[in-house]
């Protein structure tokens, strides 16, 4: 004989799945909400890119060093200057 599996149409089926995730997060004392709060409070380490950028800003002393210095940016600035000179 094979065992009968539980199914929704079985007589006397009870859904014991518990509260939904939204309900658990709404309760301030639940494990999920405490866990989420602690993750938000946790200090995140800056990326390597951010560290380098902060060092450049601190060492240069002015915010112009933080501007992007690429060929395209220089080309656009030059075109804008030429337009101003023509006007």
C-alpha cells in the first residue's frame, strides 16, 4: 500500500505556514524585524573606489580634483568655451 500525501482537498487540512513575511516584519519583537534593523545599523565598509576617491579629495584640498578628467569631458568643455567665445 502507498501512503496518502497531504493535499489541500484532504479532509481536515490545516494551513500551518504561520504569519506572512509582512506580518513578521511588522512585529518589532520578531526575529526578522530585529535582524533587518541590525543589518541597517551595521556600518558598511566603503569600496576600494570610494576610499581612493576620498583620499584624492582630502589630499588635493579642493573639490575640482574630484571632477572627471577624461578626454570626452575635456572635449565637451572645450566646445562649450568655443561657443561662449563665438557669442
